C-alpha cells in the first residue's frame, strides 16, 4: 500500500479489496457465516412463533386480552413497521459508524426487546415490544448484509449471501416445532408456554452476541474512512490465518484502487447516487423487494387459518405443516445458491421469481377447483417457496452489491424499508382479511396478488438485473471516493444533462 498526501485529504492506493477477493474458502470464512448469518434464524423464529401461537394467545387464560386477528394483523404489521424504521435508522449509522459497531448494537436491541415481549401483561405492551423487536432486526439487515458482502470473496459471494439470508427458514422450522410444544397445555400452562418461546429467542441472541465479538470490522469500510493501517492489520491477519489453514502460499492479488479518504458521505449524496446515477438499478431493487414481500405475505399470513378453516386441521398441528414449508424454503437458497455464481445473476434472479409466481398461480387454480388437500396444498406451497426463497434472498444480495461502497448499508435499508413497507405492512393487513373470511374466492385472490407481483418483478429482473457474479464490488459500482470517480462510470444511467462531478473531501 502506498499513501500520498493530497490537498483534500489522504489519498490511498491499495490492493486490499483484491486481497480479500482472491482468498480461497477457509474456516475463517465459516466464522463469518456463523457469527453474522445466524441472526436470520432468530428472525425466522420470531415471525413463525407469533403466527403459530396466535390462536393460543387469543384464548382465555393466555394472560393477554388479545384476538388472533390482532396478533397476525396489527402485531405483525407493527413488527414489520419496526423493521422498516430500524433499517433506515441503523442503516445510515452503519455507513457512518461502521459495520461491527452496528451489528453489535442492533442485536442487543433485539435481545432486550424480545425478552421484554415474553413478559407482556397487556396488549399495548405486546404491540410496543413487537415494534422494537422489529426495530432491532431491521438494523441487522443493513449491517449484516454489508459486512458479509465486503468480507466474502467475489467468487463465493452469491451463494453465501443466499444461504445466510435463507437461514431465516431454519429459524422458521424451529419456531414451528417450538410452537407445537408451547401450545401443548399438558406440558406448559396456557399463559406460560408462549412466553418461553420469546425468552428462548433472547437466550439465542446472547449466544450469537458472544460469537460476534470475534468478527472484524470491514477492511473496505476502514479504508475509506481513514483507518487504512487498521484495515491493513486485519487483512494481513486474515491472510496469515488462511495460509496456515491451507498450508500453502496465497496467489498474488491483481488490481489496485486509489481513493480519497473521507469520514462521511452526506444523505443527499447517497440519495442522488442511488436514485439518479443508478436509477435503473433502483427500479430493480424496488421490484424485487415488493414482489417477494407480497408473495410471502400471500402465503404465510393466514396459512394456519387456511388449514384450519378449509381442511379442519387442528390448531395445535399447523406447526407441522409450516415446518415442512420452511424446510422447502431453506433448501431453495441452499441448493440453487451456487448457480447464482456460475449460471449468473440475471438468469437465476428472473428465473426464480417467474417460476415461483407461475407455480403460485397454479396453486390458486387448484385450490379454487377444490383439488387440494391439506397435504397437497402444503406440497404446492413447498414448490412455490423453494424458488421464491432463493429469489427473495437474491433481492438482498442484489441491493447490497450493485451500489457504491459508501451507500451500501443505506441502500439496503432504503429498499428493504420501502419495498417491505409496501408489501410487508399492507400485506399482513390485506391478506389477514382475505384469508380470514373463510371464502375460497378471497383466498384465491390473495394467492393471485402475490403471484402477479412476483412475475412482474421477474420480468423487471430479466431486463435490468446486473451481471455481478464473480466480480469485485468495486468493479460492479465504483466507490464515490475513488480517485477517478469524476470519470464516467459505465454502470451509471445516462443523463440528458452534463455529467456532474463529485468532490471527494475528507
């Protein structure tokens, strides 16, 4: 690394990004996966447990004066609203303060909020801490996805990101099975079992918090924010560890980048970059997030009501069905993830979105004809969500890698919050009403809305998706602080006005 003094601040020429991208897969990378990725298991546990215990919470003796509709409608919407607000609030701080500081803080917020949910004594308390639990989880999305993409080598980035985001469904499996135990009044009293499920989430969060202390700050973030010596120490330490594990010398890194270090990027600059310089990519991000949010809400909110209303499945048994659906969800990113790095982003993103949408249309048709049983409906949902899960995970991958480094966390927050607000707040309220009427036609309409938006997102991806496979993050989108950032970036959308220049100041 060479460093020179410039009038606007320190100018640094470095090969740190290339050194990180050329690393072979190692045990060190697995520590990143386990330290950062396991939080989605908690998210899956939270969402699934609440959906599955809704009927028990609404029964006399639960300890809460709340209805099933309030749990699956208002409480679910508040959780998502909290996640959207948290993503925006913590996302900005993640770009400003660093990845590590924020993924420790946001997990602590989640831990405290879910623990306090377990001692809910009134409806307002339950609603308040569902919102705050989501507030912590929302910040995790921005901090974790930023850190993962900046630490994982380019050739593995797609499959790892999909696998980590897909691990949400491992938590869903655990939540489904846990709810079966919690709903069994032969084991726990009606006002105790559901509380233990939230308490367990807090305990798991504490374990993850302890593991996460060993995950380093992103060297890419340190480099841009004037802490290049610290970035150098971290990367050198990683290289030594990987060489020791591999028992051979690492290949020589290829490629350098020169940047003007600066401590922060203004909010207006972030907005201009995302929505003006990269507006086609912004449209892609919105389409992917809205499509997957509505499809998932069409199925998961009210799935228990569908099974009990139309197929007479006992309330205490719905967890078994959802566990099967959750396994299908996890298998999608796990088995298809490698193809996002080999076949490519454009084909796989558009393909998974379109396939899942078309399969849900088929499911709606069969359901409307009365051709499905509880078992075959669950099998159809499994097929739909096998592809949808890979597509939904690729939405997070996409927005975390197609925008400049300095805007990464805030970009994730923007698209998660706005896309999820459209599908994740209105979705629960809409689909809870549709699936709760007990009318076949209303449930069919819920399926068709989710399917149509997923297919539309797939068509947008077929046109606008970025071929980001096996490319460095700096190649996909030039950092705003790059010394040549005033030059025309081929990734930017053409503008009818004269090119604007950026002044990279410290």
